[in-house]
C-alpha cells in the first residue's frame, strides 16, 4: 500500500523491475451495457502489445457502487454481473498488480470488494515514483472547482457519517437512491446536450498547485471524459484519460501506457 509522505500526498514506489504500467478510468461498467464489459474482458485477457506490470484504475470503473454486499449471491438481480467483474479482475491480478482509486461513481467500493477483485486501494491523489520520475495520479473530480454544486455534493457523500448512514439502509433502498442520483446526473447531461466540452473542467491553477506540492511535472487523471494533454506552464502538464464507450461514434476506449523507455503512449482498443 502507498505510504504517507510529509507533502500530504501518498507515494507508491514502483519496483525496479517494472517496465510498463497502464492507466484507465471511466469505464462505467454496468449490466445494461454488455459491450463495455466485453471490451474490458478482452483487454484483461488479451492486453495490447506487451503485458503491463501494473494496472492503475483511476476511478469510475463502475457506473455505480452502492456497497460491497452487492457481491452476495442473493443480493440482487445483477449479482452475477458484479461477480463476473470481480472474477475477471481477480484472474488478471494473479499476474499483474492492480491498483484502484475511487471515482465519483464508485467511491463506496470497500475492502471486501477490493479483496474480491484482487485490487489494492489508492488514495486520491497518489504520487507514483517510476524510473526516477514522479507522476501524480487522481480521478480528477476534486479539481473541477467551477462545478460548485458537485463539490458541495461531494463533500457530503464523502463524509464518514453519510456513508455509514447510507450503507446501513436496505439494499433495495440504496438501489432506489442510486437510480435517482443517476437520473439527476443524466438530466444535467441533457441540459448540456451530452457535450462533455460544456461540463466543468479541471481548474488549471489547482492542478499546478497539486503538481508543485507533489514535486511532479505530470498529472494523470480521468473524470472529464475529454482525453487530451494540456500544457499548464512552468514545465507542468496534465494528461486526461479516455472514458470507454465502444458503442459511440466514433468508439472511445484508450489505455494510457507508461513505458520505461519511451514514456506515455495511448493504445486504442477499438
């Protein structure tokens, strides 16, 4: 697990033998969209190019996570879907390290699910030390400061009291609450014509401050669904991961690979 550092960020030091690591985020896996699950399974079982030494999932692997008890066989009609996801990850983790960082959709994923999936949890943010460089990793939602409504909501649902009260509710009630929150989210998207360019983006000043505190030049994050690279000045940059939607036109599903010899490279999966 990452260790605490005096600069307030956790640090994970890559073993010396690592040659390549993969970064993904925003798959939003759900039973209603089997195409994404099929693509995910293909990636895990037939990775592009050489197999990475580690996989970093930077949030929103799942469309929603309402508690680790969804993995119980009798939990719900979608229990088999969650078990399939967990089994795929557990098999993959037998030969590749898998690290998971909470996103804004799956922040309730807990230690039981991490163990079932063979994943290790990461703080948000975390610094990855790899081959003499420091890479700052985050889901990215905490940096979207212009979205004040979301930041207020985030502060509430990330509190220990809210999470304890929510997880104490019956599973059926949690499912209903989650459906309501997703409907609100979809309504906001419709209000912006489902155009991610109209959504609040990462605040450049806040990103620079994080990088300076972390002693890093590159921030890697997801959340915004706008894969790109941005120059933040002063030799700093942020690299945005792709969301996954194989049914979109054109389809979207990239893995960001960091190699020891040639740096960052985007690997399209479809």
